[in-house]
C-alpha cells in the first residue's frame, strides 16, 4: 500500500514542477520515485523515508547547480543586469568612507562605490562589478 502513497507524492511533485517550472520540487520527485520502487520490493517504510530524504538531498545538492546553469539559457537579462562588466568613467572621486562618488555609464550619471573600498580619482576608467540598488559597484580596470 505504501507504493500508492509514493506514487501519489511523485505525481503531485511532478505536477507542481510542471506548473511552476522553477526547479523546486523535481529533486524530491526523484526521491519519491526511488522510494516507490523500494516499496514495490517490500522494503520497510523507515528505509523508504530515509532513502527518499537521502536521494532528494543528493539530487538537490549535486544536480541543481548544473541544471540552473543549463536551463533557461535564453532568459533575457534586465537592463541593470546588462550593466555588469561594462566600462564607466568616474566623474566624482569615489570614496566609500565619505559615501561619495559618481560615474558616467552610457550617458547616464550613477552614484558609484568601490568594490574593494579603494579611493578612485575622477577621470579613471572603471569596470562595473555589480549594481546594488541605484549604485554602481566598480573596480579599476586592470592594466595588463
């Protein structure tokens, strides 16, 4: 009778995954299907639950990073995400301690802060490492 429960759990988890496509329940569906087969073979319920937990965690930790890298590759980045890696020119000295600094990027002036905390003088070319709120987090362009 336990195999019916594991099969129902599997179907519900696959249904949730199909509805959301968020890679949240698929890992547990894998654990449920393994537990389903154990139940068919007559293995005890505690072993089934332990295997369900172990398999689900293993799938989550070992395959999720790979799946996130390779699923939805065609997702369009938002405008802010596209700023990362671009070059900007510092227009006002960046000093994190004094909470000041600005940079021009694509014709727009942004508040800027140094990623590593170093002062960056006006006129310096920088690379955008990330965007936090309305601030560019920048670092000096490395000279080769």
